[in-house]
């Protein structure tokens, strides 16, 4: 065989093998895509932190930015503030979620099913809007609660001040309580009630059963919820943007914001240095979260039987339990939403009274619906929500199939790469993407496509979690039967697996679409005037003091979120009926 023939066979062999085994092509493509999405902003973030020159200029390797950051005493105060903020809000949110989950799942408290449904409603509200609602209530000068207390009690000064560390902790805890509630309530639902019944037979009271049996068994879920909320808080920019920046309380995300957007000229190198530090912290705690969730499987009490949790009869105390659950949900859902609606319908914010009826107006809604900037932002966010959620869930579906249903040698690497976006804070990811697409010659920088890539990269793990929990329940015999009938990998995946994965696909799509529609932490660093989404526009309304237009726009966004959820659920049901027919 001559030299040319050998070269020809080497060129043809990969194409032939791909035609013979399309699954290998899909796996390689997915592995390359996830590696690109995960590694490119990570590596470029590190690159920017060690570069001597600013963004877009070639430079040399230097440690000057790390020396400048960690020789500054304010950096250590920043570190302390970040940990106090994250730890405090994580502990408070987990405690509130644990109380709420135990009341709604394990007791006969009145209206417990209504409480359980209400607990997930905040997911449709922009987090930045929830923080603004509490700022409207507890502003030391014009906060509605402060004004009311001063009027009722005859006080000269305001008793409450949201612009403080405790205010940040309080607001962030209320924002993240629904997430902890979902994790802890799932743990309570999956418990074997026989364990508690055995304790009761042995003479233990309900309090002893709860403290010695129930809570120790769901301890992994409690720790996982606290760890995840710690990560969510330390990487959050929504609450710090509304409370920390005016109060001049520095945390990692506000420092990154000040060095990029709040400084002239911006110092992207120093911002990348702080972002690397934040990424290291979040990766450590996400690793702990994964260890806790894996460890919880060792204590799982669900086998092949379906368990129904034992309902505890609280007797006359059930009314007190209902009152406690109602108070928690009043703070999380009702009060912020009422403030949002109230502010959107009045000419200016004031304590409601006789003059309120004369100050009601629809002008804020009219100005928003007729404003070109608002229309463009809403269109951009809907595009990002629908397109981004669809592309992300398709990638998540294929990835979950590879990691859960194949024995390919590279599936462990793919699963490891998906770990990186889970730990990537929105601010750090944005800085990494800025460095990436300034140096990579692709026409993405300053367009809506960089936002789309950022959204898919950051929230891919959310889609993977939904799809993986669905695909592991599909027996391998189904795909084996399809292949035995002559169907290839693509046909089997499209006609057999994907329809069976529809519930997880729709659930993940709804989660991602609502997140994309209101995303702020990543968007504020990446958008340009033509690609501005809703999140940054809401924040600019707040900075400019336009609370009425901001709240009216937030109400419109919440309505759009509900519409997207209804459409997605209808599509899922119609698809299921079609498949069944």
C-alpha cells in the first residue's frame, strides 16, 4: 500500500466510522460543545486575571493584580462581608423552609395544600424586584413601614433600615427560601413512614419523633439546601445591587461591578482577579453540595413502593401552625407582590390613605407599553427565554442520555465538565465571556448572542438535573427493543426516548424560561443598548428613581412568565395525548 493510499484511508476512516456509528458523532459533538461552553470562559477568566494589559490588548504574564487585590485590607473586609451575607441568608432561608415544609407536608394544618402551592410562586418574580419591594417598605427615609410606624408611635427617626447587613440577609433569605423548600419538602415526601411509626410504638411523642427520627433522616437534604443557598447568595448580585451598593457594603459581586461598570476606565483585569476568587469559593461549596446529595442517596428509604408521609394530628395547635406558615408566606409572597402592584398603580409612593384613590393611575403601564426601549427589552427577553430554554433543554436531554444511559469512556469527563457551570457565578461568567469574545474572532461581543451563550452555559445544570431525574426511570429495554427493530441511535432517541422524557423536558423548560426572562446578574455585564433584556432595564429604572414604571414592568414580566408556563404545560399535555393516540 503506497503513501497516498494510507493518507486517503486515514482521512476517510473517521467519516466512515461516524456514518456507521452516529452515536459516536453525537457524543463527540456534545463533549466538544460542553467543553467549549465550560472551559473557554473559565480559562479566559484566569487569563485576564494574569494579563498585564486591559481588555482587548495583548500583554504579558503578571501577578500584579493579585498582589493589588490581596494587599488591600478592604479585600478581607469584602471577604468577611460576603461570607456573613451568604451564611446568614442560607441559615435563615433553610430554617424558614424547614418550618414551612414540615407544616405543609407532615401536619394537618389548615390550608396546607394552598401554602405548598403558594411557596413556589416567587419563582415567577424577578429577584431584583423582590429586593426593591422591601426597599420600598423599609427605606429609612420614605419606607412605607417606617412612615407608618413613625405615624402610629410618634417616633422622630425610622426604627428600621433595610440598607444594612441584616437587611441584605433578610431579603436574600426570603428570595431563596422557595428553593430550600423544594429540596427539603422532597426529602420529607420520600421518607419511609414506618421508621416514625416504630418510634411511636416505642412510646416516643411527636416532638421526639421529629427531633430524633425525621430531622436526622432528612439532614442531608437540609445541609444540601443550606449549602446551595449559600452558593446562591454569595454569587448573587440582585440583592446587593439594590441594598449593598447604596449602603456602601462591599461584597464580591459589588466589587466586580464597581471595577467594570462603576469605574472609569474600567479595570477588567482586577475584576477578573476578584471573579477568580469568587469562582474558587463557589466551586468548593458546590462540590460540598454534590457530596451531600450523593451521600443522601445512602440514606434513601424509598425502594419499589410508593410512600405516603404520615400526617401528624396537631389538634388545636394546627391553627397556630397555619398562622406560622401564613406569616412566612406573607413575607415571601404576599407583601412584596402587593407592594409591587400598589407602586405600579399610584402616582408616587405614600402610605395608603384617603388620598390614595385620587392618585391611582395607569400611566406607568401606558408609558411602558408605548416605550420603544421597553418593547425591545421585552422582545429580547422573550427571545432569550424561548430560544435559550429550548436549546438548553435539547443539549441537556442529549447530555443526560450520554451520562446516564451509555457506557462510553468519556461520559465521566462530560459529567465533570457540567460541574463547572453549576459553580460559575453570573458575574464571574460574564467577565470570562467578555475576555473570551474579545479575543476569539467571532461577531458575538455586544450582541444578543453573547447573552444567549451566557444563559445556556450558566443554567445548563438546571436542565440536566430535570432531565437526568427523568431518564434514569426509563428502562434500557425500551431503547434495546427499538434498536432490535432496526432503528438507529438518532431515530431511537427522537421517537422513543424523547417522548418518554417529555415531563422532565417541559419541567426543565419552564424553570429555564422563567429564569431567562428575569435574569439580571449576568445580563448587566454583557448587554449592549440594542440587546438590553428586562433585568438591566428594571435596575436602571430603580437607579433613576422610576419606581412606578419599574413595578409596572415587573408586573408585566410576571404575567408573561405565567403565560409561558401555561403554554408549555399545554404543549406538554397535547404532545402526550398525541403520543398516546
